[in-house]
C-alpha cells in the first residue's frame, strides 16, 4: 500500500482547507475594516478574485497579496455596484410587500410576474461578481452581461441556485463554522460554473468568427 501517496493526498486536502479558512478570515476582517457596509462589497470582490485565480489553475497565488490588491483597486467601483444591487433589491422588496398586502384585484394579478422578475434578478446575482472580476467592464456592462450569461446557461444557473440554497441551509445549522467557511464556499460554488460558462461563450464566439 502506497502510504506516501495517501499522506500526500491528506496534505493537499489540509492545505486547501487552510487556504479556504484563511480566505474567509480575510473576507470577514476586511468587511469589518470597511465598517461593514463599505467593506462588504470590496472584500467580496477580492474573495472572488482569489477564487477566480484558483479556478484558472493558479493554485499557488498569494492569497493575501491578491486579496489586498483587489480590495484597494476595486473599493469604489465595487461599492458602487453593491449599492446599485442593494437599491434594486430594496425596490423589489418594497414592491413585494405591496403586492402581498394589497387587496386590490389588479395588483394581485402582478404576483406571478413579480416572482418571475425577482427570480431573474436573483439568478443574475450568480454571475454579476464572477463577471466583475473576470472581465474589465463598466458596471452597466457587468449588469447587462450577467443577464445574457444567465439566459444562455439555464442549467448552470439552476444548479448554482440549488447549490447556494444548500450551502446556506447547512450553514444555518452550524453558525460557528461560518467564521472559517461561508463566503468562501459560496464564491467557489459560483465561480466554477461561471468560468465554465464564460469559456463556452468564448468558444461559441470563436466558432461564429471562423464561420464568417
């Protein structure tokens, strides 16, 4: 029995467990450093930037250096994107409360269309941050692109939503573990299918150019 191979596998596993834990600690710490609301989006973007490099095969990337560089560089832009997301979410929440508590028949008819719009918005959120860190785009382009990528990859979007719900469900039963494993797991789960979707789109674009 090859014990060296088994030990190597365990060492690799513990190495990745440590990397993930360190990334999550950075995410929480820099969120607090930015006074919560102003630190959350830059820290989240920085976390996605690290996971993107992992997904592209750069396992040995310096986690802290990549995180800190992205945090500083994207602080203002990521906060602007974040507040736009929050504003849209707040509008949808207020509309939802209005539709739910309205006794007017016409308003009640809007319930299903409103749910569809909300689902589209939530699905777009799965791609907004991956697109933000993967491409150099304006915020308006990031939001538009997230819609088109979501539409072009319905199965990936469905699996991402189920996976995100599953991770949040499990974490809700073990809150203490959120300190080491929470945002990092969500970032990994969202970044992997997103990168695959980007590659598929790039391949389709190349084929279209070749046909022309």
